[in-house]
């Protein structure tokens, strides 16, 4: 199980708690591993990884949309405890097989190129995120999924640095189109303030910082 924000990960670091990590790493692993195993058994995989020789330098995680009935993906962040991360009961849920799913849509949960916790990140803006997303599109087409959705925000630096998501342009370049605009209620505090500063600097209104876009690519 990769705690990717502390990457790039090697064969040895992938099994260890990151330095100054305040959450119980063993407890996270105990919850995450059965969940990942069940997802992989049921759907074949749930992540695309990018490698630079033997280092893992990028990850894009995705799940069937059906697993999120209320639309929110809270509860599936592998780096956090509940409610943002999975609980013991998450893996005990019923995961229907693809042939029993009516809405064959995959949802991108999060992605990262390099690491958000290291001082230097030589892996960002080198096309790694785009390549992982292209791999996901090919994999999804080959395995019978009919569409892919991803959440996007306004195109500002602080979002690309912190969110595990991308701006609309990232997805539009891959052929995704906008299908829904909502308000992001999870944004607050200093992060929201900085986001507002950056959207205003781009000539947008402060409230645009909370714009949450659903981008979709139809594969059929
Ligand atoms: C989202 C992310 C994966 C994008 O991956 P990437 O490999 O850096 O992106 P790409 O090089 O493929 O960029 C593709 C397009 O996205 C857009 N883009 C990417 N980074 C951008 C940035 N910082 N600012 C504005 N646009 C950006 C551009 O349109 C870019 O095309 P261009 O470079 O031709 O202009 C990366 O920014 C990332 O890792 N973010 C999350 C970091 C994080 O801290 N997550 C923690 C949560 S757990």
C-alpha cells in the first residue's frame, strides 16, 4: 500500500510509515489492504502507477462510480482515517461485478505526479498525469467500462499542489467535457483563502474558488 504523498516510493519505502506521519500507519494498512485486494479481485485493478526505473513516481486511483451512491468520494482516501478514509466496514460492502452494474462509469478518485510532501518535485508538469490518464482510458475501454468521470477545479497553482485533482484544461486536453458544476463545501480555512486569492488574480470572482466541475469522457 502506497502512501503516495511521501513518494517517490521504492520496494523498501512502500512498506514503511512516512517520516513524521501522525496517523497510525499499521492501522491504515490493516484497513486499506483488504479493501484494495477486494477491489482488484472484483474489477482487475483500481490504480495506474507511473514508474521511473524502479521508483513509483505517479499514481492515479479510480473506482466504479456505483460505489459512491451520494456522489461524494469521501471515505476512500487511503492516506486518512475515517470519515475521509475507509473504515473496517468499507471492504465488507457489496461490490457488484461489472456485468451487474448498470452505470458502467469509473470515477477518478485522485492522482499525483511525484510527491506533495517532498521539498522538490521533479515529476510535475512533465506529462506523467496525462500519460496515467491515457492509460486509464485504454484500460477502461478494453475492460468494458462505458465512461470515465473526474472532478476538476479552477486552474490555479495551489489546487494543482494540494488537491490530488486537476483543472478543467487537464481533462479537456484528454477529450473530457463538462457535465456538472457544483459548489465544493469541503474547502475551508487557509486553503480556501489562498485559492480565492489565486482565482481573483486570474480575473475570476472569489466564489469561483469553490467551483467543482464533473468532467466526463464517454467511451462507447
Ligand atoms: C494533477 C497532477 C497529477 C497533474 O499531473 P502532471 O503530470 O503534473 O500534469 P501534466 O504534465 O500531464 O499536465 C497536463 C496539463 O494539465 C494542466 N496543468 C498541469 N499542471 C498545471 C499547473 N500547475 N498549473 C496549470 N495547469 C497545469 C496543463 O494544461 C497541462 O498541459 P501543459 O503542460 O501542456 O500546459 C499533478 O499536478 C499533481 O500531482 N497534483 C496533486 C498533488 C498533490 O499534492 N496531491 C495531494 C493529494 S493526496
